[in-house]
C-alpha cells in the first residue's frame, strides 16, 4: 500500500531513524499493518550487544509507534508530515528477542481516536508469532 519512498516523505523522523519499510494495510483511524526488515546494519547494533546483536526493546517500541502514526495518514488530504507523536506507553510486554534477519510485522488497532489524541493497541510478530505487545497513547503536535 505505501512503499519506503512514500513513508519517508510523511514520517517526521529523519535518517537513520526510519523504522518502517512498508505499510501493507491501512484503514484510516482504525487499523494499520506495517513491516520493518531488521538488517544487521541497524545503528542500534553498534552497542547492543557487542557479542550478540539483539534489537533493543525501545527500538521495537519505536517501530510500533511509527507504524501507529499511519492511523492518521490519508492519501486524499495530500498530507505533508504526520503530526501525531507518542506521548505515553501504558503497558508493554516483550515476549521474544528480535535479531538481524527477522521481519517484524506490526499490527495496530485504534481503540479510541479523537482529533487530538489516540489510544492504540500494537502487536509485533515474527512469522506469525507475537514478540511484543503494547498499549500506547498519541497526541497531536500543535
């Protein structure tokens, strides 16, 4: 549905912090499915960990948060940059580690969305197995 070039044109983040490679499904203000291909060249692996590369839990949360911001994306509105940002992580569970070579598939469901904030549930999977889950709150940048 959205390729990397389209994604980087609307995300407010800049290189090297693009954490979404593709948006597979998008139903505005309801659900989003996105993917992140984990490469051994990710900047987070410079120090985490020197002997075995593991994606930090904070990076998994960032990937889920960036996919979630696409709940507010609409091709119809010729939008520039997305203007919703993560304000709070209500709960997060990390079930399995994520390593280079994995493809993280992120499922976002909008639980409650208003014009200024959103409560969402995120699930990250690898090969249909849940590796992380989180409830997040987003706010509109004013």
